[in-house]
C-alpha cells in the first residue's frame, strides 16, 4: 500500500495565516526573484511568469502589512533548512514582479515551527528571523511522532517491519 501524504506543512501555514493574519492580504506559495526580460519580450509578461515559475524559489507565504512584507516559511521537518532559506528569499523580494505593487516595504522574516529549542532561536536571531511556534493538537502529535523516530525502540520496531516486508516480498 502506498504511503499517504499528510501535507502537514501546507495545513500548518494555512491555519497559521488564518489565525494570525486574516485581516491582511497574503500570498501563499509565492515565487520569488526575477523573470527573464528576454522571455517577457518573447512571450509577454503573464506567460513569462508562468513559464519561469518552476525555476524560481517559492516562499510559503508573503503577508502584506502596512509598512512591511512579511515572508514566512513553515517547517516541521528540516527546520534549519527553512531558516537558511529565509535570508536568501528576502534578497529576492525587491526583484519579484508579483510583489512590485507593494513596494517599497521593508522585508521581515518569520519561521513558523511546531517546536523550537535554544539553538534554533540563537541561529534565527543571528539572521534577524523571528521564530513562532504554532502547535495545535494535530500538529503536536506529528511532532511527537517525529521525535520518537530517532529513539532506539522505534528504530528496532522499524527494522523488524522492514525485515518482515522483505521476507513477504512487499518491497
């Protein structure tokens, strides 16, 4: 049986935006960076945006605040990778055609996580990224199961399952 995708981070950012930023306009899955001017001349602005979308980085959300553009990454897994992306993404905001109508605004960065620790906070502070913990009950369960993954009992159980699957020819 194929494993089902839970779309945890998608649900997380959707709920977070609705809860904390519903009174502001926001863009989810916003592509960032330049679009080739040559391509725009060849096929037009709208079509160039569409063609170039797969080749541009995508931030989870941009919230249009009165004096700022808030870029948000929501992470459950690979949290440090999400943190590392934000300053790079911020550098692309002024060049992003989809955000030109909201300029000039200062860019602020936020990492939304299901849990945090001191090291993450230190790294985020050094990059001027605010860390926000969003952990409703359903997400707490996901985080708890994620933390159990690395324990010895879980790994032993996992190895036993893998051996059983292989013995049954289910791989």
